[in-house]
């Protein structure tokens, strides 16, 4: 699972979306969707601009967390038993 920490960073620093947009050239729509965790993806260009503006690394903005699923599909044999 990907955890988006953008809103925490913005809130902790008391930054405004409009200021970030003006300084980075990123659209307010993109930043608002990222802030409210509504986006399905983020481009490398967006991540790069945010990292430069915020003085942080990609891992400070987004992180991967284990969600208990090891990424493998649940497989069963012909008898219905789970295969590991």
C-alpha cells in the first residue's frame, strides 16, 4: 500500500496550496488532489518539483507500507486447497 504524506508535510509547515502552485508551476488541481489523497498516480516531474520546493526526498512525500498481502494472488489447487 502506498501512503501519501503530502498533507502532513503541508500542514506541519503551514503552507498554502496556492503558494506551492505559484512557486512550483504545478496546478492547484493536482496539488489539491494530492493533498486530499484523491489521486491515483503522481508523475516523476511532480514529485521532483515538490521535493525541490519542500527540500525533502521522495520517501518523505510517499512511502510503501506492507498491507499484509505479499503481492501474490491467492492460488488454489484443483481440489480447492490454498497453494503457498
